[in-house]
C-alpha cells in the first residue's frame, strides 16, 4: 500500500496547490 499512499499524497498535494493558485489568480484578476 506504500505506492498507493504516495500516489494519493502526491495527488492531494497537487490539488491543494492548484486550489491555492486558482484562488490567488481569482483575487488578482478581481482587482481589475
């Protein structure tokens, strides 16, 4: 289950980073 755990951890990390980027860009573009 180590491989699966790493896979989920990586996937979760990528999703978290994407969410943060999306929120950041939304606020950045909203300043316009």
